[in-house]
């Protein structure tokens, strides 16, 4: 799919029924050629819902005055990481809103983790200056997830009134330069988004050769300006994941929690449409209801002690195998495989 066009991708994104199933089957076949039936495990720790940004779609946006804010203290975060390691996790994702008040604490937490456990660390904490990214990389951070949400500049500006597309892209390129496995992603079904926009998103990912691609459906939050917007049909979400696999080949693509929020078996279907990673929530239950980016998020009532069992069941239902390894990006060995669509 080296020379696929925006028009071709747009048409395939609209696929329904048997046509959609065929695309997803081809994506699953390619995924299993690269990864086997292995699904790699990452545990997300949502350690703070403080945020300086005011993104129109997000439940933890700074204008949401009805939200009880929290930040987990660094010693408790260390204990959560230790417990996740004992439970079998070999990658943790430290995630928060965008606010640079805990940068030095994160450095200490990264160093603690690397000194005590054989774990990969992914950070998902937003835009920072290059020197901060460098400090975290030197401390031992392995990966960074910084979602761009849409590559349509006008739509980006409308949804992110206090953000800048070029700064976001510059941050992503800085992360790549510093040697992070770099991830980004978009929301599918944003108000005002077109199939052409989604096609351009896929080609953007291919152009910049990002290592991880975290995507999911737009789901409204009742305390945001987009509370009354409709959600996209799930078939389009699966088409997007499948085409993402077929175009980017060997990237790590998670079956996200939002997929199961939109459709009960959403993660299982994603794992059979090109996804090869699953990222369950390992945040202690007492904090989970305070970190709601969208409505009806699953698993907020469950204790972290049940996280691994639930995840194993999801992966088993998908006919896959949960692997407790780091799951780094695979070498680009299969980029010349012919994919007939």
C-alpha cells in the first residue's frame, strides 16, 4: 500500500458489511504475520486530572469546575508501579492532564522504576520543553504518547482553543529525535471531521513513521461544549484501525478502553482488526471516577486487583494470547509484503 491515495482510503473508510469485514480480515492477517497472536500488555496509571488545557471534548478540561481534582503523591505512584510489576505488567503508562507541576517528581519515579524493575515506561503528560523531555529520557523513560487528535489544522484549532498544531508536531519530532518510541493518535468521529480528514490522518502517521498509534472514537462528555454531539458508527472505527495497520505495517496499535465504551465487545473486535496492544486501567479505584475524559467509561467501579483477570478474558475472547513483555516496536521486516485490497 505504498502509493495508496487519500481518495482510496476515504472510500475504504466508508466500507460496510462484507467489504468492511474483508479489510479487517486482511489487517488481522498482517498483524498475525508480524506479531503472531500475541497481544502486548500496558498498564495505565492516571496519576493526575489537573490540566491547563481547555479542549472542547475533554472531561478534565480546565473549565470543568464540577470536577474534583487530584494528583497522586509520588510515593503512592511508586507503590502502584511496584504492585503492577508483581501482577505481571512489564510496561506502565504514566498519564495525566497537561500541567508541569510534577516534572521533577516524574524524574524520580522513572529512576525508581528503572533501578528496581525490568519495566518499560511510557509517559503521556503532554507538551513540555525539550530539556524536560531530555531529562526524562536520561532518567530512563522509554516511550511517549502525545496525541494530536486530528491533522486538520482548522479542526484542531477549533477543538483546542489554547493550543497550537505546529507546537504539537514540533514536540512529537523532538521526542523522536531524543530517542523515545513515539506515539500519537486521533479521535474518530469528531464534530466536523470528514472521511478525507481521517484518510489524511493515516497518511500523516505513515509519513512521520510514529511507533505507536492510539486511536479511538469520539464520545461526548456531559460537562463539555460538545455534550450533545453524536458518536460515529463503530464499523468506521474498525475500518480506521484496519487501514492503519495495512498502511503503517508494524506500528503498535492498542485496542483502547473507549472502544469498549462505544460497543461492548469493541476491544475484542479491534484485536481482530489490526490492534496488537491492550492498555487496561491500573489506576486505584478511588481515583478512577475523577479521570473521565468522556461519558460512560468502563471499569471505573472495578478495583485494580481485578484488572489483569478482566484483560485476560478480553484477549481470550478475541482468540489471542496476552503477553507480559515490553512489546517494543518490531523491526521493519515486512514492509514489502503485497497487500491486495
